[in-house]
């Protein structure tokens, strides 16, 4: 099979319309036949339900009791389209069966082009919108980054296909954790931190070939169409999902590349007609048309400062234009095959291009010179994107996604896709690389270590099926959490018991240590008492001896004096002396008796102190033995604690992971239920 370019493969999937859709429909020639076929029975000259008569142009434009049903240029507010498209109640025709899609497309195109009555009618003026920015900042805008508001965007898929389609369009918000993925007639918005689907935007104009966020991250541009038939670029408010504007009503081929200028006043598109057109966002009018490329315009991007526009084609041509004048600024020559992607560095001084020739090339804007070129992907580079920190991510035909430094040095190579890589983006914080392939796979990796952290669904289920799947996930997570908790319980109990045993053993050591300290402290105190009584015993013994001798002497002397007094009764002085001698002898005997009593008491106290001292010494020995035994109990208990704690620590992560998985599953289910609950 001959090799085909990415653009050919992309356009091969676009089915043409069932019949030739009029390029400039009118009421008389195109709308009225549809009304007669489907609406006249209830809204004709004979019968006007809701006071609405569609039999004539004037009556149709007048509307009915519910108000005007045609607002030229605004399909979202024109009920002649929204009711038959069944995007608004009451659905028409009654009964639920839509009229054929080609006829709905005619009504839509008729409203978009101003609602002309006939070929000679003037087109009604389309209401202008003002989304232009007065100033364009080069850094992150002030305030919270724009994110989809919960409940504003639908989570219900517009299309549920048998299999995912090729990821032809992928964009990352420059300031928020948000990416947009182009699907089949729908755009999926995912949170890059939680990987949750935040909303789905409709794109009924055909295949989505490109997605671009505005430089402030508030708007999302989606462009594509039907090959050989029509092209359209639609701008959405990312917070509410509302369509802001659309351009390209007169495009006769699918738009292959598109971007919105930094000041949001211009949308540039490129198609297989080899033309570049720049539209005014305020009214959809064409500002410039550039006819320079020699083949399909396959890629384009405004510079971050809004001054320049770089474009590339299927023949390898790359041009840079002045955005406001469409004058040629540089012609960049070097690629030998189709230019697949263009990306600007944040400072607008450097632009990178990827090509089917397999290279990534860097170009400086002062002179338009080539700065660097390297072979990035064998067989062809499909996409390349600058990060805020000046690195580049790329993917291509070799099925690999890669991260390069500013000089083209390979930093990381991520796991291969099963099919050709088509689109790549870098998240706002430079932390993740997200890419998609031909088979509809979208994966995200950490830039730091190439770890896979996201696998996103490009063909999401209906909300009912997602709720059912989320409920089953909760049931499975609960079972897993219970299983891991049950397995962990005995391990945890063993660790808790070992820890309690250790606490008890340590308390035993502490108590024994306190007892040893108390016993050791008591011994010297009791020993001091023994020493005191021993010393007192010696002193008292000498005192007893001395006072005994003294008392004996006094007694003997008193007896002699008394004997003399008895023999000389007429001598009063001897009588007085005998009396004094007796008193002194009695006093000496009393002192001797007191000394003997003190000696006896001291001996008794000494016996008691000696016994107390022996007891203190025994207590010291006994408590030392208890402490030794208590210390011996600690090591085996400590070993048990270490073993059981290690086992518990090893068993805990699965428990925590299961609990976290359960919490996440419940949170996802709650969020899905809240998002899909009927609005009050």
C-alpha cells in the first residue's frame, strides 16, 4: 500500500453530503419546500398552532405567540432551527422523529447566512460580538484560570461510535489543567490532574481537524468540516460551553488548520484549496485572503504577541505573514515534505515546525533564518508543541512521543503507541506530556520520569452507562478495601500487642530502676545510723564506767561522814556534812543509773539499725536482680515490635491505596450523579 500523508488519511475519513447542499439557500427556493413537507399541516394558512404561520416569508419572520423564530445569523436563538434540530423543547415535528439531517442543515445555513427571502434579497446584518482584547499579555492572565463551570456543559456524548476515531485534534489550555480532544462531531474536555471528563461540546459541521485555545485560555476554537463541501471554525466559551461565534460560512472545503489571534479579533483558517483566509471575529467578515501556498494549507498559528502568522503546506512550504496586513514577512525554506504542525515559543522570537520529512526545525524571526534542525521521528513528525519553559514535545510515525530540550537534545522518550502518533500537547505547568494516535488512544506521561498517569477515553459512554460503571467501580473498590482491611487486621493486632508488651517491659525496667535507686540511696543512710550508734555505745560505756566509779566513791565517803556524825552527835557541822554527803552520793548514783540506761537504749537502737542496714543491703541486691531480669525482657519484645511493625508497614500501603481508590470511586460517582441529576 503506498504511503499516504496525514492530511490525505484525515480527509479520507470525511464522508461527503448525501446530496448537493445549496451554498446560498433562500426561503422561496429551499426553506419553503421543507416547510410544506413537514410543517404546513400545523403552521400554514389553514391552521396556525401557536399563532405561527410559515406559509410565507413575511409570516415566518413575524413569528408566533412565543415570539420571533428567526434571528438572522444566530442559529442558537432561531427556534425555526433549534426546534427541528430537537436541541430545544418542544421538539418538532411532534412525535420525536427528526426531519432528514440535510434539510436541517439547509435551515441552519439559511439562518447563518442571514435568512434571505429570494436570490435578489439583501442578507440581513449579522449581530456583531465584541470579544477583542484591548491589551495582550505575554504571561499568565490575572485571576483564576478559566475552567468549565460545573453543570454548564453537558456530559452526554453527542455520538457514541463503535470504535474511537483518530485523534486529529488535541489542545491544552495554556493556564489551566484542561485539554480538549476532537472526537466524532464532539469535543471532549478533560481535567489533566484528575483525568475526569468535564464536558462535551458539539461540532455538527463534520470532522474536527484542529483545536486551539485562545492565549488567555478562555476560548476554544474548533475547526473542520466536510471534505470538498464545507468548512467551519467555531469559537466556544470554555466556562459555559456557549458558542461565541463561528466563521467560514463560504468555505467550500474542510478547514485543515485554524487559530485565533492573541487579541481575539481574528481567526485564520487554511484549507485544501491552498488558501489562507483571515476572518473578523466581531461579525465573521473576511479581512484577508492569502494565495501563496502551492498545496493544501495543513498548519498555521498566530504568534503569542499577535504580530505574526506562520503557515505551512503539504508541499513543505512555510511562510510567516504580518497578521494585521497579511503581507509576507518571511519565507522559510528547508522542509522537503508536508508541514504537519507549527508552534511558537512564548517570546514570539522562535517558531518550530514539524514535517513528514521526519524533522523538527527551529526558525528565528529577526532574519527568518534556520536555527536548528534534527531528525525527530523516523517516517515523519506529525506534531510538535512548545512548552512554557522552552522545551518541545513531539510525536510521529514511529509511534513514539518525545520531549526535547531547547537545543533539540532528547530528554525523555515515552512508551510507544500501538498506532501512528498524531497530536501532542504539553500541560500548562510543563509537568505532563499528552498525545494521541491514529487508533484513538490518548495517553499522558509525567515529563520528569516518563511515568504513565493518564489514559483518556475519546469515545465516552453515555452518562447512564458511566454512572453504572461508576457504581460497579464503587462496589469493586469496597470489596477490595474490605479484603485488604481484613488481611491487615491481624497484622495490625500483632503489631499493637507487641507494642503494648514493649511498653509493659519498659515500664518494668523503669520501675526496677527506680527501686534500685531507692535501695541504693537507703543503704548509706542506714549505715550512717549504725555508725552513729556504734560511736555512741563507746562513749556511753566510758560514761557508765566513770559515773559508776564516781557514785561508789560518793557512797563510801558519805558512809564515812555519816559514821563520824553518828559518833559525834553533838557536832552539828558533822551532821550537816553527813547530810550533804548523802545528797551527793544519791546524785552520783542517779547519774550512773542514767548512763546505764542510755547505754542500754543505744544498744537496742544499734541492734535495730544493724538489722535495718542488713535489710537495706538485701533490698539493694534484690532490686538489682529484678532490674537485670527486667532488662533481659526488653530485647526479645523489641525484636517482636520491629518484626511486627515491619510487617504492618508492608501491609499498610495496599490498605491505604484501596481506601484512596474507594474514596476516588465514590467521589467520581457522586460527581456523575450530581452532573446528571435533573436541573431544578
